C-alpha cells in the first residue's frame, strides 16, 4: 500500500514542477478519495482557492463516475461565475482515467477551457 502512495507522491511532485496556476490561468486540481471526489481552482501566485466543488453534499444514490461528472459541471459553473474561463488541469498524480477523466470532461462541457 505504501508503494502506491509513494508512487503517487513522486508523480505528483513531478507534475507540480511543470504546472503552476496564475491569476490569468489558475490550476484546477482534483482529489479523489474512496468515496468522494473534490476539485479546486487555485491561484498559486497568491496561494488562494478561487472556486471549489465536491461530492460531499450529494444525497442521491449514483455511481462514483456520475458523482465526478456532477462535480465537474459544478466546478465549471463556480469558475465561470468567478470570472474564470481557462485553467490548467492538475490530475494530482492520478491516472487520467475513470473518475478523473469524467470530472475533466464534464468541466469542459460546462465551459472551462484546458
């Protein structure tokens, strides 16, 4: 189990050396737990979170992929209301597959560009 965590930490560190969010193009980062999924839009220059969304408030019985798609649409809506159109996608060491891909595709459908 610790090998998986160490592997993800190394990948995450490698990705973060290449990706930074600015005020013009902030970073959309994803955190995936066993039960929930979270997304934040972060300006790394100022160190502030500009918009966020998660699947915590969801009471519906839906699959995790459907939860991720709903969070993607919600983060896009929150970002557009905050005046953010373009972001840099940070998959946070996770494979671009499954729930992470569902969230990204839904955010694109919601109007975010990355």
